[in-house]
C-alpha cells in the first residue's frame, strides 16, 4: 500500500516516464535490468553477495554509480563506570534500555541493530542477568495480539522458516562452545513446527570462537561478550569485516572513550554515545565502510550520490573575446533550459 501511495505522489508531480516501477520478485526482475547495460545507477539495500552479483551483471560496471547499504555487526561497548552502584544507576538504566531497543526493535532485523554487547569481564554476567530480566518482561506474540495491559506484542514472528533455522544454528554453535541462555525460554519457538515466533535469547558468555562473534544474526539473539581490556574491543573494530556503526556507553569516562573515538573515526560511519545505533535523523550522513556500505545517504547526500556536475565554462578576459564570451553566456542563460537558475 505504501508503494502505491508513492507512485501516486510521483504521478502527480513528475513528467511521464521520469520514475518507473517494475513489479515482481527482485531475483527475477533486477538481474535482467542490470544485464541490459541501461542502468546508470544502483541503489541497493541488502546483502553484499547479492550486491556484488548485481554489479557484475552489468556489462560496463565501471559506469555504475553505486550506493549500497549492506550487512553490519554493530557492537555496543560498556564501560566499568556504569557499574559504580547508586552513582551510576541512571546511566546503567539508560544503557540497558538502549541495549533492549537496539537489539530487539523489529526483532533485531535491521542493519543498524546492536548485534554484540561488549562488557567488562567483572560486570558481564551481572549485565547479562539485568538484560535477561528486561527481555523476560517483553510480550512475545503475533503483531495484533495484546497483553493484559493492552500493549501490542513487542516481539513478533520472523519472516520465514529459513531465519528460524539460522537462529538455531547460531544458538547450537554458541551453546556447544560454552555459552548459556540467560533468560526464561530464550530461543524457544512458540506455536508449533511451522511457527517462526522465537523468544529472544540472551547468550553469555559469547567468545571469539563462536559464529555469533563474527556473523550478523539479523534476529532476536543477544550475545554478551566479556572483555578484559579495550584492546579486545579495538581489535574487533580494526579487524572486522563490517564497519557501519558502534555504540559506546559510559557515565563520564571521557579519558578512556577518547582513544576509541580516535581509532573508530577511521572505521565506522557513525559513533553513538550512550545511545543505540540508528539511521536517523535524516539530515545527518548515513554511511559505513568495508562490507557494510558504499556511499553516503542523507537528504542532501543522496542527491549528490546520483548527480554528476556539468560545467559550462568560458574565458572571461578583458579583451573583445572575453566580452563576446560573456555576452554569449548571458544569452544562453536566457535561452537554454539547462542554464536556467533553479531558484
């Protein structure tokens, strides 16, 4: 329905043929378009394997203007000062709130979701328990179902059985290698063998030999990773395949955050302080590096990504030739569409 409204809006304000909609599955419609060689720009949100395939389908890939938003393995980093007792209650509560929203909004199925939670080893189990308590309070059900307080389900089904199968693979791998499910019924599929409704699972301790450490789960699995020092965190950022965003949670430890900020400024597209990862607001650049993105998106940057400047130039010397050039340019500005002022 949303696409129909968009089409109607374009139809009202744009000349015929300016924007064209092609209906059908992307797997069957997009490759032939790319192979035709008539596509000059590709804006794609999805997986890097598919993106690479579409670009290779083009007979002249060097001609393509490409904008991609792909996978991400965004980590949240928590500092020890969050666990200083009563002095840090508000800061820790905020971090837990943001961890839940960041991990489970849309069931964790967004590239900007928090995929990993890095917690100091002395506080990691406590954090996992606190996180689990909040997950246990969330309602799990179908989108139109409500709880006793009239609130709609906070966790809803995954789109297909393939996602459930992948969640189970990641769960089994982590459990086999020593992780535990910390929350009640975590990882349980509700509703029978055909159901795709999974209870979120908080997993602790997750270690670097587990698939969850490097693979994007894109679902309701919340890995808690204990770290001994910030070198572990820095190494993950430095060596990771993905580089979209990172979240840093602290009460006020600017001295320790500063080195992370300096290191990560050349890695991630966005560094969030005491907040979950996210795209908005749309006036800010939305970018990434490595296998997470190509190009920059915002209201302004999106226009630049798919625009190529064309310059009309002339010699403005003080002789007769220069005078003639200026007169010619002035006349062209009045008579051509291209040189008309935009505003």
